C-alpha cells in the first residue's frame, strides 16, 4: 500500500481515518500477506468490514408504530412494506422499482371487440404464444372477457347502450 494520505477503505469509501482501515492495516502488518495468510486476511477483512462499515437505514421493528410507519410503493400484487420490514434488506443498494403498468390496467384500456356472432374464439393472437383457443358464448348482454388474456368481446345484437358496463368473465 502507499502512504497514509492516499489510503482509502474499499468497503465504505472513508480515508485513512476509518476504523476498519486502521485495524485492517495493523492486521496485515502482523500477519503479512504470504500464502495461506492471504486467504485468512481476506476473510477477516470481510468480517471486519461488516462490523465497522455496516451502514443501514433500516429501523428496528420496535421503533416503528402504526402512527409513524412509512410504506413504500405498492407492487402489482398489492404488497407494501414499512421501513422496518426485514424484506427491505433486498433494496439496500438501490431503491425498490415498481412497474406502474400492471397487466389488468393495460387490458382494461383496450376496447372490447364488437361482433354479431353468438360464439367467438380467442387464441391470444397466436397459438404458439401458449394461449389455448377459448370459445366464448356472447348470448348475454354486456362484455365477455377471455379467462386467459382478458380480451373482451361484445355482441352488438344483444348489447344496447347502457349494457356495455356489464362484464362477464369466461373461465
């Protein structure tokens, strides 16, 4: 290593004043870095880095009450965790990223396919994509949705003005 002014801790980015770096340098002076000592020093450096350089913004569960809990973004499954939840440890390097384009919202924006047939089929665009061919009866008034992809169909003979708000799910 170089002189004391240019030494920087690789674990926390602090300069020579970092307690981890001071302990680590003393450890290297005592053991040296020859043979099996290198393996031991690497393992010990990781252990010391966890002890001295651990920085965590996660609060202890006892510090969070329902009155002061702050929840993160809601995922597509409806999950939202408070800041003391142990599952937040996955997001220590960068923040949790949630895609706002949920499939149910996207398919709801697609207008229903109007037809004059009593029975239609839906194959999701192409059978090679894994969507089986589903036959849907359009005898009742309203929108009839495919159970696989959510595409809606409506029969123009049975459905009049205000009945477009009625939705049926075919499974």
